[in-house]
C-alpha cells in the first residue's frame, strides 16, 4: 500500500458516523447465512452512484435512481438483501423495494426517500417480505459492524471483500471504506456486483459523481469473470462530511488525493472480485502498453480476460502464446502483427510478432502462480490499460449448472 494511505479496520464503518450490521433472515437456503444488511450514517450524506446498463434493470436499481433524483443526491442509509434479486417481478417488485426502504426508515427514524435499496440473487422470484421485515427489525447497527455487513451481501462469493484506509486531506485525517460482492456474471460494465463505499470527507456532489465514475471505469469496468452482466449492479459512495473539511470540488487542493484514494480502494476491490471468480484458481492481470488510443488499450486488455480458449489454457498452465496472439488480432484494436510483444511475467515469448527463444518451463512456472501478469506491448502509441480476470475451470460450470436449484 502507498505510504500515503494507511490501512485501518472496519470496512464501511471505518469512517466516523457510520454503523452497519447483518442478520440471517432465512432468505438463503443455507442455514444461518446472513442475508439482510443495513448501513446507516449519523447524518445525511451526499451520495454518488453508478448502476447497471442492462435494459432489464431490477426494481432496487430503479428505486435508487428515483430516490437520488428526488433528493438531489442525498441519502442516509442503505438496506439490502441477498439470495433474491427482486428482478422481473413487475409492479410487485417496486412495491416490495419501496417497502424495504420504508421498513428501514421507520427503524432509523428518517425519511424513506433517504434510504437506498439493493438486492442480489436469483431473478424472477418475489421477495419473501415477511422474512425481510423480521430481518430488518432484528439487525443490530454497530459502529464496528462493517465486517458483518460485508458477510451479509455475499452470494456465491467464497470470501468477503473489504478494505478501509485513512489519509490526509487539507490537514484533516479522512477515512474511506468499502465492501463489495461479486464472483460471477462479471462484464462488460461492472458485474453481478454490489459495492458500497463510505467516507467522512465532505464532497461537492458533482466532483463526487465524476470521481466515482472515473474510478469505476478503471476498476470494476476492467474486470471479467465470464462475459455476462447482471440486472442489479450498483456502486454507491456515501460521504457524510464529518471530517470537517471544506467540501472537495474538482479544483480543490485535496481533490487529487481523495481521487487517488478512491482509485486505490476500487482497484483493490475489483482485483479481489476477479480473484474470487466462480471456480477460479488464478488471478490474471493483463497489462497492455503502446496502444494507439485509450479505447484500443482497454479493448485489447479486456479481450484477453474474456477469451474462453485462453482462460482454459491459463487453468491448464499451458503457455500457449498463440492463443494470446490470435485473441489480440481479433479484438478490434488497431495493431500491426510485426510490432506485437508478449511476455508471461518477465518471460518474453514473442517479439515483433515472432516467437523468441525462451524456456517453456519458465513460462509455465509463471502461469502456475496464484497471481500473474500478462504483458502486451503493441508499439503503436502511448496509451496503456490494465484489466483483471481469472482462469476458466470446471468449477465455473459446476457452480452455474445448478445455481437455480
């Protein structure tokens, strides 16, 4: 971690003024699995958000957008459930999402429009509202409840994904925490993912929204597990201003520090999602340099995280660079065959589009690592991009062949 950012405990409750918790309400089939979660701030927050671009958005996504529009980007709490996506339930889905907001608002003594809602899980099943109502009533909101909150938002994740840091902004100590879930249906923009970020910094809402959009673009929009996108994807950044700083705008002296911290947190969480891909055994980082445009760099990097044939080779620890080259050539980015360089970690295998004399066992050893980097240089320009993915294994098929049962 950069010396600028210091690691702290607490996830989404690391910043002062936030409380959270979760409980098992019986929505998930697994006995005792936490599936109703709450996050609340002592005071009203400015909130920035990015959401799924699916043309079949779930009811909670629609409700979040509705509430943020009505309140000019203000909210004080979030209520979410896992185990049921509340998607494709028609008018009932919207009624149930609104009821979740009302239940949380009543518990906290705040306006229902200041409560945002998320759901994740199986599509097309009505929410079991009696269980959710009991769950919301029973959740204990704790100042150190961030980890419990993270556990409550998981679905097929095998481990929680969370982080919290502190840093200095204009002489004030500021904290930023985050928790995310997602291990499948990851691509092209965000994923089957929910991400909640909290800070005690005071932020100008326009800067907050722009900074979040840029951070998401270079993190959650650069991961791939299987090439699918969900109906419920949501990223929310809550800022309660308790640090006491002058609200950061784009031209503020501390704006660049905060944005760097936000990038650090979102990139960490994105990598952890790719590492925990359904059935995955390896985290693959793809670094593309020398592209003609930013779009070309991103396109080339992402192509290698989505290619099934290359990802199967990664699983088998087969340094078949021909699959890398063929994927690059078909991705649509501008390139010349005779300029392409490929390296597995530090082991160069292709220079100028031609195989070099290398030791296959050295390249295989790179792919055998739990985490490795695939380096590409197109020698076409000055743009670069980094994407993250994982290998494709039998475990992915096993997970998704019976998910609905």
